[in-house]
């Protein structure tokens, strides 16, 4: 059966959000990122526990190890924040790593998102 026959493609949850801004702590390089939409239950045999995810590759250009918090904030068309989702990653000096922020709840008013990568202070 074709996905188009299931009328999933017209579902608003298949709409990709646009990245509005990225803010990154000094010494960390965001090499790339992707916004990926999960297939809805009507289009897949098994629904994933999130409707989309933002995944990316970062590099620690510092001389010390860092613990990073990656926060994605969803915004509506007026620029008001709707919700935040996070992931954490530890990187040695010069190391590259990947993050994956899962957007658990679908927000039909979401239009854009931002990515904030900041250092988490270790205790």
C-alpha cells in the first residue's frame, strides 16, 4: 500500500520546522544538524515514542573536557516559546560527538525552533 493512499502525507505533523537561530558556547563547533520527522502510526507498522527529532554533530575545539547541554526550543508563528527539549553529551578535547534531541509531544502551533548549546557546570 502506498503512503499517499493512507493520506498521511497531508497530515500537518509531516511539516518540517525551520531553524530560527543557534547559540553555541565558545570553543564548540556545530558542524551540522537535521530535523527528522518520525513516521506516524498510519504510515508505519510501529509508532516511535516521539514525533520528530533534531540530530547533529558537534566538535569540542577546547583543550579540556566539556559536558554540554543541548536545548531545542519550539516557537509559534508569533515567536512565543512553546516548550523545550534537551540532550546532554560529554566530549574530550578535540573529540566529535552526536546529539539527538527527541521532540516527544506534537505541537500543532510550532513553526520554528532554536538550538542552544551550553556548558553544564560540573559539581
